[in-house]
């Protein structure tokens, strides 16, 4: 049954992360049955619990990058910032025929939360506080519990934004349960708040390894949840804990591994190997997903091709451009832009409208948005010349459109035709904390402080500053697009604000005629409704 069919599998998930310890004596060679690995014999000490926490990090990465294909971009496609480029795709082109209770993404994010993250987190929480767990101190137990509760709160926040009212599951089940009921969205946010407040209290200020969760991540997410709960003072206070922490600071000068290359500080944030503190001076990272080429566990889904797929998804098919004589004008090279396939095309709202007021904004520089292409095939007589799409009648939905350079990898270990990257990927960055605090200030009527926070970001990118009179929710959303394009799962933000319908109607010509107000929420998956045979799992209105 869909809601719980794999629950037992994740109660036993520790088997995947069993660590065999041995001593250096003759007894090492003697075989001794260990029994079937399960939570009862693994989740007893810090080694077992640390291994189990790895499974939560795996799930977080898989939400973004596993499996493959355009369907993994459902949190961006059909919003104000992006729609499909590839004409063979129909993703969210017609909301009424695409967004249904049986559609892939509708089931994927539900199952990701209820079959992966939540049962794994609940298992850790229950066993950590059980009688058989051995801890060096209460603090050690609470730190482990805090990381699990962070991920549970993270999952419930996403569920509430996508689906609204959802079942609250705060325990592990050893038997099938078929009578789940939906809790009000406000209660789901409140449940996530309690998890994250505990996480904020007990997570370390400095994570022990790159990619691990630390206190700042909990406070950052708490700020958004407090906004959703209407507690704007608490949202300001939580964001301020992150912003005022000596642990974090916006990067305002060029840094990292590509200082010998042309660029700017905003572009440096997204260069290979520049996301982690261990490899650079980057103090802006709060939480980044980790990828490693040809390293066990270094990719999503356990397969090498499930790496960071944004290059392939968001990149145009520039390599398919013909020269004016109809011959190949481009070729993939080791220093190329990668093999994009145009699943996701940025909208005119993103690449045009939001820059009109200040085209010199650093985030609009050629190092951050590539707007010009040059023939690079040495066999073409047009080699080195600028591509003119009007002369060659290029497909500007697929072959030729502005490329967001956040997705560009400098390293192609599999060769330039691979189309994917092994770049670590931001989930939380300090710039967004400023934007969350600006939104909380705006909601509280403090437009001056909201403008100050946005101006902090604008000073970094040498953009024109704004005044309090410029502040409204649309301006904040514009600034989020300028700063966080691709990093921000845009649908989650628009759903949270109840503005998906309004913004799609205004800025997405592909979907504007089909989107309806009820699309501000996903439907509940039909498979979950059908499996819940002993209680009605209500469907969202309109579906």
C-alpha cells in the first residue's frame, strides 16, 4: 500500500550502512554469525546512528537528482521562471491535463517524504531515545536526534508547501496502517517548527564535515516556517541568528579555485569545488549537497549518471547550431558548455524583465548569464564569428537562449558529451537568509529594514539600491529570481505564498491559459488515497 508499503524496508535500512569492526588477532579469521542486520542490532551506538544519518543525506540529494529526465524538474517547470524548451515534452504545458493525481511528480515527492525521509528519521529518533541505545552523554544523543529531526522538519515543510494538509507520521509502524488522516497545513508547519527548534538547540554550530547539518541550517529553515505560521517577529529573530553569526558572511571579493580566470565574485560561488569551507574560504554556504566522481556514495541513486543534472536539463542545445550554410557550426570540446538538452528553458520574465531596471547588476554579467554564442567548429568558415539567430533561423526554445552559468562545470571527467556535473550543490546559502528576513520584515510592515536586507545583496553585485517604497512581495520574488535562480525550487516558494496561479498567468505564456487557482497545491496522489482503505484521505479541491 503506497503510504506504507516500504516502511519495513526503511526500518531495516541500517543494513545498507553496516560497519564491520574487527580486532587484530587470530580470532579475526574465525567466522561467527552476526544475524540479520537490522535496526535492533545496528542502532545501538554512535557508529550505527552516524551510518543511519547517511541515509537521510542520501534522500535529500535524491529529491533533486534522482531519477533522471525532465520530470525531475517539476519544482521549476510551469512556474514564472521556467517552462519546457524541448518540444517533445509536455511538462506543465497544460496544467489541467498534466497535473493530475497520477502524475509522476505528484507521487514522487509524496513517496520521497513518506517512504524515505520520514520513516528513516522516525527510526533514528525512536531508537536514539530507546532503552538499548548507548550514549557517551545526553548531548551526544540529542545531537544525533537533532539531525534526524531537522530532516523530518525539512520533509514536512516541503509536504505542506506542495500538498497543503497532509498526514502527520511521528512514529515507526511494524504493521500496515490504512487509516491515515490529513492534518491541517498550519499544524504540519507547527510540527516542523517543533522539530527544527529542537534541531537549532542541539545541532553543532560548526558541522563536523562538509555537507552535514549544522545549527545555521535549522535557524534558516525556521525563519521560513515562522513566516508560514504568521510569526514574523520570530522569523526575523531566527534569520538574524544566522546573519549575525560569525560562522557566516556574504562573499564580497573574488575567491576560490578560478582566480586566474576572468569572472566576478557571484560567478565564483558556482565554480567547481568552491562550495565547501574545507576547499575554499566560502563563508556563505549553510548547506550544500555533496557529489564525488567515481566514489561510492558520491552520486544520487547509486549510479554514476545520477550526478548534478542541472547542466543537462537547463542548458540549451547550443552544440546543435548550424552555421549560415547549414553545416555544423559547433562541436563539443573539453572546455565546452556541456551537452544541454533544453528540458528547462528560462522564461522571458527571468532573462529579460527582471534585469530591465538595472542591466549592470553583476548577476546579469556575461560570467553569470551567457547571452552570446560563437561558432567553435574549426571546419566551419564561420569559426569564431558570433551566432546570429535571425540569420540561421535557430530554434530559440531549444538551441539558442540565455544560459545560466551556475550550471556550467569546469570539470568533465566523463568527457564533454556527458552532460552532467559533479559540482556540489547549494541547498541553503546566506543570501537566501537575507531574503527570508526581508520577507519577514515586509510582512511585519517594516519596509525600511526589508529594503536594507535586499540592498545588502545588491551592494555585493554592484546593483542600484532600492528604497522602502519599492518593497512589495513581487519585488521580493523578483530579487529571489535574480539571486537564487535554479537554486530555489521555485514552485515551493510560489506554493508557500499562494501565488503560483497569479505568477504563471502573468509570466509564463506556455501555461498561462491552463493554470487555475487550485493549482497552487499539488493533488494528493491517487495511489495514497487508494491504499488508505480504512479512512478517507481527502483529495485537494479541483482535482
